[in-house]
């Protein structure tokens, strides 16, 4: 037995080099750590996959939870029909036509054309002193206060360049078309009909909603 042989080993281990033999198996702590990390990764993947499946089957619409989870929101484009204005038809509007210019015959010819386009015609003649020879533009559309957003816009489709005026003290529903120096003719009937159609039947407007 060598002098380097530990007592009690009965010569079973013999030292042949200059290093002592290991008296116990090497530690396997590295393998244990690796096994724990791998198990955690596998569990994490399983959990993530489960959440993805839940998200697919529920459509992804999740409300924000108290823990601060962000909600999955969808942006939806919807088309809503704009509210159609309750405007009178030309046959429900009575128009008085007055000539404030030095040209003769304008009131009658204009009234005849408005009648062809469906308007009712009231008085036809020369303008009062308040307006005679004092209207420089194409004309003035005059009516009661209630006509501002109802019958006046309808009549304005026939002469868009005319000035709009209302008189709070005016009674009745009749409108006055006072022809001015800048008047040439009424808008072409096709264009006037198109303007009237747009005014009374606005196109649907698209709106975007965001729902969660």
C-alpha cells in the first residue's frame, strides 16, 4: 500500500499520478438548473398557445381588465343616411315676382318660367319704391323668418346669385323675387332640378365607429 493511499481503503484505490482521487461523484447542479429552465419554457409556450386559441375563438374582442390589459378594438366603417330636410315642394311655394330694373317685361317672363317649373305665382309687376332701381345684384329673395331654411333655399335653386332676406314682421308664407340690375336669366332648368334634388335628398354620409 502506498503511503498516499488513505487509511481504510485497503489498497482498492491506488495513486499513480500526482493528484488525489475524487472521493465523491461530481455534482450535477448544472443539469438540474437546465431542467428547471426547460420546464418553465415549455409551460410558458403551452400557456401562450392556450391564450392564442382563446383569442381566436372569441374573435379577439376583449375588454380592458382591471389589471391593465389592453383591449383589442376593431374599427368599423358604417354608412349612415343623412337626415332628409323637410322642405316644401315648388308647388307648395307661392312667388311674387317684381321688377326693380329699367328693363320692361322681366317680371312677366320670369314668372312664366317659374310657373313652368312648378312654382305657384302670385303678384307680378314693378318693385316698390323701397327696391325700385336700387337692387344692383341679380335679385333679392324676400320672405318671412320661417322661410329662411325652408322655402327660400328651394326658390334659390332657380337663382343662386340672389340675396336672401327675411322680414320678421311679414305675415303669410309667400316669397318675393325682386329682379335686380345684375339679372340675366334663371338658372338652366336641368341644373336647377339637380340642385333641388341634392337639397331635398342628400347622399348618405360615411362615418367611422371604433368598438371594443
